[in-house]
C-alpha cells in the first residue's frame, strides 16, 4: 500500500502525545523544523534549484564507496541561501539563545561569496564547526552559531536538490543507489554524511507469494542533511562497517516504545536512533522522529555512548 | 479523516491468528466450546471473542467446492445505527471517536435496560454487539482504540501473516482496496468491496455475500 509520510508537525504532535515530558523542547523547535520542511518544498519548485545538476549515479563509482558529491563543486547558490535565510529567520530569531546575537549573521548570509559558500558547505558536510574558525573570526562571527545556521540553510537546499535530481522517492520506493544494492557504505551515498536515524521497513505484499506477507524489517539509513535513504546491513555498525555477532546492542526505553530504539556498537560505542515502522500506522517524518527520540539519547549519554551524527539536540555536555 | 481497515478475504487462510491476537490483547478468557461440524470455533461472536473467523463452503455450478473465510468484526460504521439507538436510551453508552472513527461501547452501556441493549444488538446490520452477562455492558471490537491512539496497529492487523488485513488513513485504504479489487476481478469477476461508502472496515469479497455469511454486507 502506498502510504504518505507524516509532516514534521504531525510527527512531533504524535510524539508529544506519547511523551509529554518532551513537549517543551519539541514545541520550541517545532516551528523552525516545520518551516524548514516548507522551505524545502518551495525550493523544489525554484528554477535555480532545477538548474543544479548533480552527478549521475555511476554504479562503478558507488560500488567503490565514492559518494556522489565527493568530487562535485557546487555552483553559486547565494540567491537560494539568501531566500532560505529570509524564510527561516523569524523561527531562528524565536530561539531564546539566539535572539540577541543573530543580527550580524543575517547580513552576512544574505550575500555569501562563492569561496565562502564552499567553506560553509564543507563544514556542513563534514559536520565540523571548527572548520569555520578562520572564516568566522574574519567576519567577527561565532563559528558555532555560523555552523548551526549554515546547516539549516544548506540542509533545506540540499534536500530539494537531491529530491529533484534523484527522486521522487517515498519510503516505499527505491532510490537509484538501492538498485542491486550497489551502495553498501554506512555514510550517505550523496553527501557522505553519517546517518541521523535508521528505520526498519514495513511488511509488504510479495506478488509472487499468494499466501504470505513479506516480513519487512529491512534496515535503511537516513541522512538528515540531504534527505537520502539507503539500505544497510541490519547487524553492521555504519562506522565500523563490520557485521559480527553481538556487535550491535539495542537499547529501548520501555514496553511502550512505539518501535523506537537505539542501536549501538559494542566496539566503537557509537549509537544510531532506529525506528521500526512495522510497529507504526503512519510513516513519520524521519528528521522529526530523530529529534523526538531525545529521551533515548539522554540514556545513551549516561552510558557514555556517542552519537553517530552530531545534531543540535544531541550535542549537549 | 478516520482510519479504515481493508480485509481482503482472497488472501485469508483462516489461520485465526487475528482472532487469537485480539483475545490476547484484550485479555479475554478462554471459553468452553464444542465441535459443531465446522472449523469455525467458537460458533459465534460472544463477550470473550470480539473477532471471529467464519467459515462457509458451497459447491459451484461446475461441482467445485469453494471454502470461504470471513474474519468478522465490528465495521465501525460511518453513521453507526447502534449509537443512534443507544443514545435514545442512555446517551454516551456508545460513542464515536472523531479522530479514528472507532465506535466504542462505554461503561454507560451497562445502564441500558435488557430491552434497550437487545434493541441496540438488533439494530446492527452486521450482527456484531453482544451483551456481557457479567458486566451487563455491550461488547464488541474497539478497533484496539488504545493502540491506535498511540500510533500502533490494531492487534489483528499486526498479527496477520498473509497481508489480508491493512489499516491506515481511510483515503489510502480506499485507494488500495480499489487497486486490489481491480486485480482480483480478473480471477473472480463477481468480486466487490462490501459497503465501502458506509463502513470503516471494508471487506473485499470474491463472491456474493451469501457465500460468506448472512450479515457480511447489507
């Protein structure tokens, strides 16, 4: 059955209903995440985005583990960045910790040079704000805040560009790199980022089998930065890449888990939030779902595990 | 938009996993029953069985035996007659949940007089509600309201190994039902979706309703 995905707001509302303790935090960021989702939908229709042609999927390169953007130079997207900045600004300003310090970033992000764009994109793709230290110092900005803002702006843009080039795809359809399992890495086949969440797919009717439903439960990884999904070995760690028995441990919170768990690697201690869609009626927005599993990340922090992908909600100390 | 079930009887193998899963989730006790010459067991819905796989066999014109299975349950009607009748006696005895479309018998149903309770039972075009002699409440499938409200699938759907049962948004279920019907009609030209406009539990039947169960459809 073709099922539509929930919106960010619907997913967060469901989670708040199940876990009222997370309400204040999820509600605080809900407008920003919702607006980012709207922005991506708008950018999909933007002629500037339509003009960006990402590299073709070459099976031979993908089989060697080279992500599609690894040798690609992004063209000038200053117009799209400025538009994204304008659309997200009210929601960014509403975050109390940022309200008083955002002004200089607004003017800077309105007209970013091509050279700076590449520096920002590199820092976003490598998820490393320290790469922006020199750039931020020269502009009298804070590297951490700049990285946070750049991640939001580029993420909305990348999601639109990736969907335009390699989609359309919902969670039940294959992306080009999933055909014949040509991509077998733990990092994103498009942008090379580490995944923010994994999901186990739903059971499907196999037309070749009249009497039994396919079991579902295959593991897919989701890139929170560019929105790509890809299949991955269920018992392997995306970082180590090794699938050995007892390597992946599973952490759940309670019986009423709604299919949510953390899969963590006993070798490298990194964890990845995972949602089992076989337990769900609706298909959640995966970015919102990852944010909504914060309670498990707190437990992981106590166990001294480290997130596979650092996001604004799991970078606490 | 309410939630709906699709029950594609052409995929049902009568394993009765749904029947058992329903009993298990609702913590319903076993009951004494006896062999009545059919695999349908217990013989009918009762306060301890909200879901029952009904069996029916008949001979076709060319002498073949058709054995049909019908996982019977409340249809969660869009305009529930049972609720209208109950409301006349005890408002709130039967309620309709707006978000899910579930029709639920509440504790107030115990306040219905035996005559009123019987009137509710007889009003149901699908012969579903039963009166619990111990609690005096009306009983029937509650769409696993506690699970569905928490984003989880009803137990019968979750336990179905054949893909007979699907559950989701009504618009998506209707779209899938029509898709499956078009395919099934190639093999069973008389196949149809039972009362699809009136109910939230849509049965895909391969033959006329009398070859399944008297109350399978209007």
